[in-house]
C-alpha cells in the first residue's frame, strides 16, 4: 500500500493539549478543515482542490422507519441494571447527574435501611434474640414488675414514623428519644460492626455509581457477525450473548432476506460469567471468535462453510478482570488480552500466553482508569497497546526495546483538555496501516507510518462516548464506512471516509455527512398503543443500554444494502437495513421529514410502495411483543383459574412413606385440610402434643464447625444462651478481621458481577415485575372465581377462598416480610407461609416446552442461581454489597 | 422573574439546538434551516461562556446547511460568509479560511485569492496564538495560489519560447509571482508541521531559479528536523530531489536507509532493495536482504508479486552461490515461528494459485528454500504447476529438490 504523495497541511506541536475542553454540541459541522491540491496533474490550467471534510459521499438511506427485532426475546425476564434513581439521593437526582462523579449524593442511608429491613437476621439476629424479652411492642402500659427490665418500643416506632413524615421539613430535628436510643445502642446492637458495614456499602455504592456514569467493561461490544465464506450464499452467523445473566453464548445462523431471519436453533454454550465482549476475525477462511467475561476469556473456531459447528479451543482465567480481547486478523488462533492491572498478553492457542508489558501506570500522563486495550497492527508481531492517555505500538519479539508512540492525548493530535481514549480499533480491512481512535469528543484516523499526527480528525458530537465501532471496507473507488455506537444513549452514527482517489493512494478525507441511524428505543413510537404499565415495561426494555454492534454489506447485483445489528443489554438484537442510492441530482424531501405520530406508523400502515416488506415488519414486531409479554410474565400464568392440589404441598415420597402416616401427620394433615377449606390460616403450627424432634447427632460429632453450624447446634441442644456468652468473648477486632476477609473473598469471587448479582433478586424482583405486568384476566378471571380444589375436584358449595382481586397481586403484598411481620406472624413461620402462598400463586408447573430454540432457557430457577453463582440462590432481596 | 426567564431561554435554546442536530444528522436540511432561523434569536442574549458560543454555532450550522441544501447557490453562500465574518472578531480569520477553502473546492481560484488578500490585511488588536497560526496559513495559501499563477505563466512562457519569441510582460509578471509565493511559502515551512504541498511548491520554485543549495537545505530541514513529525514524504521528497540532481548512489542509499528505519513498509523499499542488490559491497547486499524481508513482514505487502520476486531472486542467488547462507538463516530465525502461518498456509497456496500464478511461483520458491520440499505451500503449488504442465514450475520443483540440504542448514 502506497503512502499518499501529499498530506493535508497541519501544524504540529508537542506537549499537553492547549485547547480548552468540554463537550461541544455542534463542533463537527461546517468545516472543511484543510484543502489539498488533488487534481489529475499540475499541467492543468486550473488546479483542483479537495477538502479534508465535506466531499460528497455515498447516499445510504434507511429502508424502514425503525429497527426491527431479529431474535425473539428469550424466556425469563431481563433484570435491568441499577438506574441512577436507585442509588442517588432523591431530590438531587437531575442536578447531580450532570455534575458528575464527585457532585452526586449517594443515598447511603436508604441502602443501609434496605439491608436492615431485608436481612434483619444478619443485622441484629443474636442481640434481637437476647433482647426479645426486654422489648415490648404492645400498646398497653407496662405493669410494675415488668417495667424494670422491659422497655416499650411502640413510642420509638411512632417517633420513627413521624420522622419519616417530616422528611424535607427544614425545621425538623431528631426526637430526643430516638437520639438517646441510637446513642445507647449504636455500638453493640449490630451483628456486623456498623462502621465496617458502612465502609463496605459505601465502597460498593461508589463503584456502582462510577459504572453508571461510564461503564467501560462493555468496550468493543458483545455482538459479532460472521459473514458467509462465499458471498453468494446469504446465510451468515450472528454471535451474541443471551440468557438472563448474559452468560450464554449463541452462534445463530441468520438468513439475509428482506428481513433477516434466524434459521435452525443456535449452537449454545453456557459460560461462567457475563459475556462482556465478543470479538471475531477471519483468518485463512476460518473465523476465530474471542469471548471476554470478567475473569475468563475463551476462543472458538468456526469453520467457514455454513452449518459447521463452532469448536471451543481454549479458555484462560485471569485474577484481575480483563478489559480487552482482540483477535488477530493475520495469524490463526492468536489473540491479545489486557487486564486491568495493566498487563498485556499475546495469547496464542498453540504456544500459550506471552506477557508483553506489565505497567499499572498509564503511559503518557497520570490517569486513574485501569482500562487497557490492545489490538493488532499491519505487522503481525507488532501490537498496539492503549490506555486512556494514548497508544503505543510494541514489538512482541522485543517488547521492552522496540516500541513507538502511535497516538498521544496532547497537542500532537490537537486534542482538547480532558480528552481520553475510549476505543482504538485496527482498520486493517480498509487499509493495512490505518487505525481508528475514538475519544469522548472526536474520532481520529491514524496511519502507523506517520505516528502521532492523525490523518483525519472529526468531532463526532455524540452524547455518550462511542464504545463500539464497526468498519465496513469499501471496494476501490468507494468509501469506507465506519459505524460508531454508544452504550447508554444507544446512539449509532455512520461515517464515510475515503483513502484512495481513482487509482493512486491519496490523503484520507471524510466523505459525505455523518448520518444518524435508528436506535432500538426509536421503534417504541411505531409500536401499537399499549396499556400504560406495559408501555412502561416496554420502554424500559427498549431503552436498555446498547451492548454491541455488527454490520454486513449485502450486494445483490446493482442493489447494495447494509444490514446493521444492534445488541442491547437486555439481550435483544435489532437490525436495520440501509440501501445505497446512486447519486441523484436533486433529492426529493425524504419521507421521514414529516414527523410520525405515535401509533400511526408507516410500519403498521403498510404503504403501497412495499406492502410485503412492511407487512412482514409489522408481523415481526407483533411476534416479538407477544413473546416478550409471555417471557416477562413471572411466574407463568394460565388462562384457567388456578387450583391447588394437596399433592403439590408434599412430594410423592412424603405422601407414600413406608410406614404410612403417623398419627401426628394425620392430625396435621387434617388440620391443614380443614384450614384450607375454611380459607383461614394456621395461627400456631405445632400442636401442644408435638414432641421435640430428636437431636441430630452428626452435627455434634463434626469437628471444625463454622459459626453458623455451631450456633444452630447450640440452639438445637437448647444451651444457646451459653453459646452466646462464649461468643461475646470474641474480640470485636477478630470479628472485623473475619468479616474483612470474607468481604475480600467475595469481592474477588464476584468482582464486577456483584453489580448484577446484588441487584438481581429472585423473589422480590419478580413480584415487583408481576405487579406491573399483572393483568387481571390472565391471573384470575372475574367470571370464574378461583377455587381451591382438593384432589382436583372443587367441593360443591364451599365458599371461594378468595374473591377476585380488585387490586392486582395481593399475594405479593402478603409475601413481603414486612407485611408478614405486621400480621404478627412469627419469623420462623413466614417462610412456610410464603412457600405455601407461592405454590398457590404458581399453579401446576408448566410441562416442559417442546425443544424450541430457547427451550433450555425455560429453566428459570437454575438460571437465576447462576446470577450469583458464587453464593447460594437467594430468596430475599439482596441489596448492594451483600 | 428574570432569572427564571433566563433559564427558560437557555433551555429552549438547548432544545432548539438538539432539534437542529437531529435534523442535520438525518440530512433534513429544510427542517434544520427552519430551526436555525429560530436559533438566531439566541444571539440577542449571548451571555454564554462556553467555548463554542451561539455565533459560532450559527456559522457552523449555516455553512453545513448551505453546502447541502438543494436550493442554495454560491452567491447565498458568499453572502452568508460575509455576515459571519462580522459576527465575531475572534473567529474572523477562521471563517475567512473556511470561506477560501470552499471557493477553492468549487474552482473559484480568483475569488479565493481576493478573499485571502483581504484577510491578510486584516488587523485587530493583538493576535492570539491561534490567530497567529491562522494568519500564517492564510499567507501560505496565498503563496500557494501565487505559485499556481507563476507556474501558469511559466507554461505560457515556455510555449512562447518554443515559438521563438519572448514576452517581457509575462516574464515580469512571473517573477513577481515568484517573489510573492516564495516569501510566504518560506515562512510557513519553518514552523513544525506537515507542509507537503507547500514544501513541494517552494522546492519547485527554487529549482527553477537554480537555487539548489537552498532547496537542499529546505528539504533536509523538513526531513531531519526533530521538531517536525516523522513524515515519510519528507524523506521521499529529499530522495527524489537527490535523484533529480544526479547524486551519487551512496547518498541515495543513505537517504533511503533512513526512510527504511522509520517506515520499513514504504513502497520505495523495492527500489532500495534493487539498488542494494546491484551493489558490489557485501554489507549492502546483506542490507538488501534485510530490507525485503522486513517489507514482507507487513500485511499490506502480502500479495505484492514484485516484492516476492525480489526476495526469490536474492534467495536463489545466495543458494546457488552457496555463500552467505547465514544471512538467510539469521533473517529466518526471527520469522520461522510465524511466517509459515502468515505466508505459507495451504489456504493461501490455493488462493494465490487461483488469483495470481506468478505470485504463487515466487512464493513457492521462497517457501521451498526456507521450509524445504515438504512445506505445504510449495507442495501444493508445484503439484498444481506440474499438473498444469507449466515448465516454470517443473524447473522450480527440480531446483528445490536439488537444494533441499541447503534448506536443512537454514532451518537447523
């Protein structure tokens, strides 16, 4: 590849950036930048000039009014990541979002409160038990002898309520009683030392908040398109993550028709972490797909011919989260890996890992971000490595000696103050020595033969930094297309640039104007009107941050079109088609200049021009919506009234015990049956005749018991109070040490996954969701009151257990631990009741779905447990950091 | 209250801008223009301290719309630009420069020249560093246009002199153009930067008037001054100048050696290799081998038949003479773990054979020598060649089989 004979003029300075920084909303418009004489030769009478920006580009127009779903939503609902309102102090939300990281007020007290309410046992368990007798919760006055050792808590609770009511009042001050109480027991009431707990929580909150501001773990994107080997067949393969925890990797065949459609069921792999990045490159007719999660990176080989199964090749584990994985376009089975500790490896499937650099410091100036990136260059042994301050190239054969600076955030490239590298990408498929670098303000094209001086620079004006980029190289004489994608705002921008004029190499120029493409959220206005709560759910789903980007060029004779796939964090893949228009002298005002009203979309009106296509689009949307509402109904609902069979309460084994039911069992069962018939509830479970169960012997024999087992054993034996005496002799320092150790271990095990893990709760989340998605008829139809049947046959004349609810989901309200407590149900019985009620709400289990493409996804409980694979599945709402 | 009013005004300004942005990004120029007329109001209360104020926005948006709007004309554009120049003193030079660029791209050289002259005479208080740079650029571009009129007159003069008579007026005009161009071009190329166009023109001028020393000094400065970026073109210009001057092989080689050091993948490396191969000195021939090996390391050279034939020729020579096999061995040592997969895979053998037979011939020769007769690439190509009854390939097979022991020595 030749070097351009002349480059556009530019000044070259060294040192830190001089231009004042800040997002400039429209800085990319109206500038040619520079001009260069680009005529055929100097012998001409008039020299011809070409601009650096503003030359005409190709015309690409969106074929549809919105992006269209490619895949049906997978079963099991998506768990949204935390939103700012979850962790920010309420009133300062809007203001602080703009103010940035330091200005935000995290709602620390709320989170701590959540913990105390949701995990009372963990927070106050032992002392709660000890003080049980001394706290009185009734309304009546205490009598003389009791008053010596008991305090009445009702007044305290009233004070707390009053305090809550006066929130925001400028003149409110703490009630003295509350202050007195908190002063008195702050040091000893808590199971976990309060200071330590607060430290951990605060640390976690800060991490969550910085992730919310800018989550760089998604850099590169988790979507890849493997084009067919010969361009004749229109079947390619989409590689994308899925599942509730995004920990499944799918290789899905996709047929490129008017609307791309899936073919067959995908090859599927379950991974042990959330998929952050999917990178692919084709070498020697085979695709190599690299997959990065926080602590694991894997590589698959996909043979070029269609239908061949992808083969996993190798997996590596890292101690520190990996931040980058790129696949070599030159040599089969070579990848580069970066970790957040500043280490860069060349990873070859055959020879293993070779460490190229280890430097926790950033390259050109100090920056706190541990993010590192690496990619390949024109030379297969030379890799680029990047941090937020710039890019260097280093030779893998002598990484310490041979390196040069490719890009510096500084005056060399005309950067602004505060500018940082967001995503570097090797543009080898367009030009072997070109490189793309995006920052939050601009996009640069670099030529490694002329380092430090960008051959192209343009302010992209995107609202969020572009984390994803995709290159579609153009044939000689045509423009190269670069797609930039942002995560949080789902922005998609199409740029065109040209590096070649006629036959000879020429300086890079931007061609045409940048073009905004449809985002996933943009299709909401075209969808049929929904019920408000469904609309809310749908909006939340569609507005999920983007997680990946892929594109492919489709040439069908003179018709050229580009298909662009966008992945969202919810696992949805949407696609849009751009069609190439040959240059026309004057463009008629395009259709979309007229604004479209919600609900009255061309997608659903099926205009005469393309009735078939639009009809298919509408159908695709309907199917997707239907599948979504089916997937999000949790737990699965049925059209028939729920009935509860007694069999479901006990397993077959329980019922068919070898000795037959004992008299006690019979008695219990009869009582249960009676209660169920009456529609009442069992106030005291154990009858007075209940014998204490025999003590389990094995536990006492076990040697080194952990504290929980020890406590339980003590409780079983009845000498629990003595155990407590022993335990209090433990020094606080020892406990703190143990807790710190545990916390560290957990953090290491969970790492960033804790973000999703701590916010995913099985039970409470679903109940929240079903409150929203709940529709009366599907759960309990008013016409047919639910009947609690015994052995399947409804007893005639028996009153219905519940009348059809006017307010949705009373059982969810029943299930929450607070409400159970309010009803005076002792703690140890709440779970029983909860289980009882949840069985009642679930109805008979759904028969296993016929083996469709997502059949394995139906197994909800197991996939939820994968969310927090390090710990056991949780039933309560785990709040942050726990 | 007035405070609230200000806030609302700010908010509506922002909203308006976002509408404009949206329209621009969807190429809805009409819609953008309508919003822009509303946005002009924001000039009235321009208290903003952002580094891009409303007046700059209007300039940028307006320019963009006028570039693309189907009904805009050059006259509208010029008119708009004149207004924009008066809108902000700080931006005057920048707007002038952009206006000139647009005129140049539309072939209105004379108007551009006038505009440049006007901008050059503009004075307003003390200039900032950026304005200083912009002024220098304006002067440089004026110098460039002077150069073009100089070269036009030169051509007229040359034609006339062929006809046998000289035109004094044209000649004088030409000299005055030269003086104006030289002064301005000389100024800008002193400042660190990428000035390919200006340097080339200035050197052209100097060469025409026979000032070769000055030209050489300028080119040396442009190539070797460490304050300038490592621009490969600077070295190329110097090399071409030396070649035009008929300099010795030695100085040409030393110029190219430096280019090789900074850009081993430059296309001149083939010339460099040929030059070195012809040399009598062993050291230089050795360098030639290094150069061609290094060039073929790069992905852009993978299918360069010329480069492969250079390498094949040199390797063949060495093998036949049976001297300096250690050269090949040394070069091969650092490549033997990745060249086979990078260049000599079976997949590539198939593809090269289909697409370019002579490339596959050269590559097969190199593969046969470096990797032996059992190498996949060599086996596939020689097999196909023999099957196709091509004499060249039969010879190749014989040659490699005969020299197989050599290969073992290289590998070992």
